[in-house]
C-alpha cells in the first residue's frame, strides 16, 4: 500500500487572460514539475461538489475529503472560528468576518481594508464585548480576516449576512430568516452599531490612516452557522491523517474531521507563504501518516484580486516546491488539483471544473504531458470531488472489494 498526498491549489482554475496572451495563469506559468507529474499518471477534470456548482473553499474541501456537503454543511463560520483556535460550544453561532473600510457616508469602499498585513489582534480585543446577555468574541485571522463567535441563550443561525459582498454599498442590516432568529438578528445589529465608533476612533486605525493605509472601520459578517458533526476521517477511510495548511478555515475543517494539523515554519496563508517548507512538511508528515492534505492559498488570493501575472508567479513558486515529491513516487500517490476556479477576469469563484492529476510509479498513464485547464480535457478522468477519495484509495491499493 502507498501513502496518499492531496495538494489543493486554492482557486487554481482560470479563464483566458488578455494580459497573458489569452492564456490561463496555469498555461502561462513555467511548470516543469507539474508537467512531469502529469506525464506519470492520469489527468482530467474535477467538478468541485458537483457539475456547475460555484462552491466555496469550505464545501469543496469537505467534498474532497469525502463528505456529502449537502447533508453536513451548516455554514463556514464554525470552521473559520475553530481553525483560529476558538471554542465553539453547543448553541453558539460563529461567523466569518472581514475587516473592511467604510467611508464617512457609510459605504464600503474596500471589503479587505487594503489587505491588512499586520495583526488585527488589538482591534479584535476592543470589539469583544457583551450585549443583552450575549458574549461577542472576535479573533484575528490572516490579513483582513477574522472570526466572530456569539455565546448566549436562544441563539439561531437562521439569519442573513451583514456583508453586502460587493463594494459601493452599505453593510446590510441582519435579518431573521425564521421567527426563532428574531433575537439573534436584533442583538447582532446592536453589536455592529456599537463597534463602529470603537473601530473609527481606535489608535490602530489612526496609525493606519497616518501611514497612508485604509483604516479597518467595519466588521463584515457572513457564513453564520453552528458546528456540524462530522464522521471521523481516519475511521471513515482507515487512514492516519494530517494536514499542512496556512488558513484557519481549512485547519478548522480538518480538526473537526479528526485530521492532525501539522505546523511548519513560514505558514502565512498568503502569496508570500513558504512553498518549499510546506511541501517538505507534508513529506515529513507522511513518514508517520497514511494521508496528508496540503492547501496552497496563493492562487485564490491572486484570482480574487484580478492579478493574472501574480497568479502565474505563485503557481511557478508552487511548481518549484513540487520537485521534492518526484523522488517519492515509488511510495506515494499524489493528487494535485484545485478546490474551485477563481478566474482573474471575474475576481470570484466560478462553477468551472478544475484540472486534476493523479501520479505514482507503476500506475497507468493516459498520455497527457502538460498540466493545465485545456490539456486536462484530453485526459481520462472526469470526477466529482466527492469521488476523489475513492479513486485515491484504489490507486494506493487501499480500497476494499465491493461484492463477491
């Protein structure tokens, strides 16, 4: 039996970019190691969650790990919070959060406040407070990201987002989607009103303004949910598992699934992450584990920012790190894919399929020798992400026989 290494290049899929001569970022990248790995196995297209679905990173990673998202997914917030080390108790409501810049007219001008590079810990402490018996706890994440957990009696996740999801609009008033959520919506709106003057006058934001950076004057909330119950991934597949990731969302999903989170030096979850260190950490983790999941966030960041040259460059940096895998193909089945497409042309997730390669010594090959969205159409694989684990279990000689 072989070990299994799954590398998810977040937001990998792309569409043709005029800045790259009509090529996708992947096509434009110098990627000798990806091309070599493609030539050593099977290639094709993977549909995250299912065909045509514009999936999030949470639902797509759950699906890649073999979970039926339509039955287990309750919202992204709990995963984000748990990934940051926050405790989400039964009855708590958790949210994804962005620090954003809202101007004097109450309009969101930048949903990421200029992609904050320094820690927002002091801001989070300042807006962690209690209203009407409900505790609001905020924890900083990577760059502009954060998580909010509400703790109190009678809370419901049947509420809308405050995040308008676009610039040029005011934050939304949180609304209840069911009568039992009226109190939750009411107290959450009170909270958001109370923290706005705190953020506006905080010394952290005064310093940002003085240095020419956008201040973080609004906390945008989305993805409300309660922590779901997941079957243990190690029990489900009989694998001792680990993950090497740089963003709280994915580490939160893995913790909930019983997958060990492996730390490594230089884990930032940004375009400046330690690519070489991440793959080296994954290979070390495989020495004592059967399965390791790796997430590389950088392509998604570049896609959301609409920067095809940057997306090309981070793919090239990733490719350099993938060279470490090649000497281990005798003992490892590696799958490299995306969790969804984030085309630079639309700066958002799309329902486009993503390229997939599965490589190892001794396995069949389909003759594809380049790894990109177009070459993948000539490969032999057409999968939904929920089927990936079954295929990898078979490729690693770990699957159980079905029938007599």
